[in-house]
C-alpha cells in the first residue's frame, strides 16, 4: 500500500498539470530524483515506480489497453508486462507483488505526488572504485552518461558533489578520450574518460591509442551489458575485454567478486607509473553492488621516487664524447620536457645549438640564443643546417621518429629513461639509461673548467637572420585564393601570450605551425606518434580543464589550432566548450580542402581526388553555438582578430580563410 496522503513525513512534489494527462493516459514524471509513471484512469490518478521489474522498461511510455479478460491494464512498452493502472498489481492480483505506489493529491495548482524521505545511500562497488581513483589523484572525468553506465556515473556524481573531482559531459566519446589525452600530456597526471557499452566504448579507441603511443596516462571507464546477457548476440554487447586488450596496458572487468579498491589502485598505478592506458569495464549489474564496509585504496607506500642514475663509467664515457666534441648539437625531445633548465644549461656551457623534435617544439623559446628551432619535416632550415655541420649529436629524451630525421651516421650520445628508446632503429655511440635531470646533473659534475670547442652562438644568430628574411618574403605571397600561412603564424607569434597552452591538430596547419610560429614560452600539445586528425579542439578542452585543476596552470590561456578537416570531426564539441564556459581560443584555417592530402597526391603524381570539403561559415557556427566567432579574409585583420578572441572570456573561434597552396 502507498503511504497515506496525510503522512507528515512525505515530501510533496508538483509533477504535472491536469491538462497534460487526459483520461486513459500514462506519462513519465519526475519527483525529486524519482521517476514515476503517472496514470489517469477511470477518473482517478495513480503514481507508481516507473521501472518495470522485467528489464527496467519505462512504464510511463506504455499504454492502457484492454486485455482478453476485458479488464484494462497498463502495458510496459518493452515486453508487454501488464499492471493494474490504479494499484500497480500484475494479473492475478498477488498482494506481495507489483509496483511500488505513491500517494497522489490533485490540487488547484496541479497534480502532486508524495514521496517518503530518501533512504540513506548505501555505499556501492563503484563508490569504492571512484573513491580510490580520487585518492590516487584523479581530478577530472570526460564522458557521456548512458544506459549501461548509470551506476558508475552516479558514483562520479557523488565524488563531484563532495568537491573531489569535476566532470565534463561531451558530445562524442572520441572527444572524451582526446580531451583526457590532452589533459594528461600537459600535466603528466591521469584523467578519466567514460562511455557506455558497445559503440560508446569503441568510440574511445582513437584517443586512447593517441595517449598510449605518446605515453600519456589515461583511465578509460566503460559500461557493459549485464553479466547475465554476455553473448555475441546481446544488444550492444561486444567483447570489450578483448577489444581493449591491445591498447589497455591494464585491462580488467569489474565483476561481482572483484576486489574493487585493489583493481582501481592497480589501474591508477599502471597509468601513472607506466604512463599508459588503463581500462576498467563495468557490467551494468556490477555497478551498484552494496559495499558498505569496503575501504577505498590509496597510493600510500605504493609509489617510489622516480630519480634513476646511470653507472659512473657510462657517465664518464658520455662526458668524454660530449666535452671533447668541437661542434656538438643537442636534440631535445618530448621526454626532456621536465628537464629543460638542465638541457639549456648544458647548451650554454657548450655554446652549442639546441634543436627540438616537433613534439618538443617550444620547450626552449626560439628567442633563446642557443635555440635552433625544430628539426625534421615540420622544422626550420636552421636546425637541419646545424645537424649537417655537427660532429656529435646529444639526443636527450628523443625517440628517433623518422619524421625527425636524425642522421644515424653521426656519433650520438643518447640519454633516455626508457631503455626501448635507446638505439631505436639503429645503434648509437653511447646509450645512457637514466632519468634525464639526474643524468644531466652527473654530466655537469664531469664538466672540465675549460671546454675547447667552437662557440656556435654567432652562427645560430646568423642562421635565424637568414630564415627570418625568408619568412618576411613569404608574407607577400598572394595568389588571390586566401591568406598565406606565414602571415597567420607571424601574427600569432606577435599576439599569443607567452604562457599559453597550444594544442595543435594534424595537417598542413601543423607543418606551417612548426615552420613559422616562433614560441616564446608556450606549451605545445599534439598528437605525436598517432598523428590523428581531430585532436586539436578536444585536446584544448582537456588543457582548459587542467587550468582549472592545477594551480601551476591557472590563468594560462588555451589557444588551439586546426584545419577545417580536423575541426569538422568534433565541431559540435564547441557547444561543450560553451556549456562549461571554457576559456579557449581556436584558430581555424579554412581552405575547404584536405590540403595535406591534396599535396601528397600531387607529389605522388596522382590526380587530386576527393579532398574538397563543403563547409559552413564556421564563425557564424561559433556564434550560433553561443561563443564568439570572427571570420578573417584579409591578412591585415589577423592581429586584431586574434587579440579580440584571446581577450574574450569564453570560447572563441577565429576562422581564417587560407590558401591551401601557401603553406
């Protein structure tokens, strides 16, 4: 029986107006956090639990139909289970079965339903998991709430209401994993991404692979169908454990008998220590298992100091090569990003250039007297000139990508904390395994008082002057088909704040950025080894989230870059940025073409085919989404437009109409 209408413990909720519910109809309504089926039948109103006990079908979406016994029944829309529309009893009228009922009071101001006080929350399996993740440092979740992750989502909701993490609801799960990847690449700390079973989980894959190959820590949390319906033919059921096996360094189902705290601890530890992807898969019926007495896991006593030094004899051999070279060259890779002060000091002592891999662009400002720009396909002639002229390469935290083009015939001292990267692809003269900062400190102790090598700093300045004159000439290029890339990145070099975080997409926009933009302290993020188009804007959302979560990034502007092809992949995430008022400025190079692919077709002597794009006016699109949109068609407008967008508090998009050939 439902509680009596005069029960003083009830809380009454206005759920509908009489006009919304004609005679003989049922609708779904919400009272507090409870969803109910509200019925108007035979001149009376009733309210019952909306969830059918069979498979959770929504009774409020059902209908009242006459059965073969001439009695009217409320029929579940999913599988046809019947209930008395006024009592909630099933056929047969068993007193101990049927739907939970709630009192209804029809007042002049509307229809009210009385609910008893909500029972105290019983801690669940996913509470233990999410509490453990928070204890290990999780601060941010990007995801999409859906039918097979509701228990998990509610656990994340509780952690957010406690003030222990923040959640961003995205429009596509691929954007969630890219955002988590961008967050992790910037901070070195894991973010989580969440999806439902089946297609939601598979949509995460690209961003997870991006994080994996670039060694960024991520924890993917996916829903799954109920254990009882695991099979090849169940709705949205695929073998997620097998599907995630190649990408998940840690990959586990969270089941009824799982040790929730330990599994979550191992997932977080694997992501943090191995800088890799962890995957936790939650069957629907394992997400709300009572776990009132289970303690959450913590990292106390489970993480060690990361400093690691090479043996003395290896340091001595490396020092002999480095300090006896006449024209050494330092190549700093992404792995050196946390030790750039030591790298720069070594370059200053050696009076030699520091060039970077493309993924490490910006780790030393181009304004520094020892900076030589980016080496490789996306680089400058300065860097390649010094590599040709050097007599020793000192590769620090660089993984020897073929895009970088490090000359293997040169003597090479390579320093890395990952043994698999040492001598990658070919042998090196002295491979040094050690944490980079620790190793450079030991090398500094071996440095002689007087280093007898060539002072290359005047040559660095000379090569920059030559390249900057060439860039000035390219500013004049104009075929009448749009703005040239050199002009855009010259303007960005002038106006983008020196402390900005700059996620960059894939395509001609990336090559032009590498070649023309001169960083002066900005932190640059990219899809390095995967090279995935579409990375730029979702990664910007992740970077913005990091500026909210960590004091060291607070106040840093996020300025992202993409072509029209890349932005189009996740364009609707601009509405996500608007919803959360993300302070992001996005620079969109629009040439209505997959320009890099057209270029590759021409260089391979193929005809240009299927690379043209039909685009909207993206600046108007941004405004329709609720952000700031500016379209630039003349290079004289670039600086003022970018300044205005950067000054805007919230999402802004600058659409620059560019020439696909002038990159």
